[in-house]
């Protein structure tokens, strides 16, 4: 109702099927109240992520150019909670020789049914 000015409860009553509600919810715009109510990180649309990235880069640059003795702790990242978790995550490297890599790449691949 907020985006399109349409009240489905008044138009259809409470007899809506779950599949119908799911089909409608997929079409809601990113950052709408319904999505944010279920996932707070849904507020971070593409535009907001780009702006937060620019701001994070500027803050990091200013912090990096400051005097090392006076600058203090690095600035906290602005963005969804998943961004802060992924920034500190360390992934273990997969080490293999050149021959192992070539063997893995030469294996036959299956076709994937894309539905």
C-alpha cells in the first residue's frame, strides 16, 4: 500500500493464498518496509551500498594520510551487518600444483539445467 497506493486486504479480504502473497512480495521494491521488517540489511539498496562504499573509502583515506601517532583506531565501516562480518573473515587458501590445477580444469563438466 505504501508504494502503489493499493490496499489488498480491503480489495480481496483475508482469503489470499500464500502463493499469491509470495508472488506479490517478490515484486516489491528493494528497501520497502516489509522487507526491512524481516531483514534489516534489506534497507541497503544498490545506491546506498555505493554511497557507503565511497564514504568508507574517503574515511579510510583520510585516516591513512593522518599522522600515525595521532590518528587512533581505524574508522568503522558503514554498511549492512554482513559487510562488517565479511571484512574480517579470513579464507583458507587452496594450494595445488600446476599439474593438479590442469587436471581439475580438464575434467569433463556436466550441463546444468537452468530451469
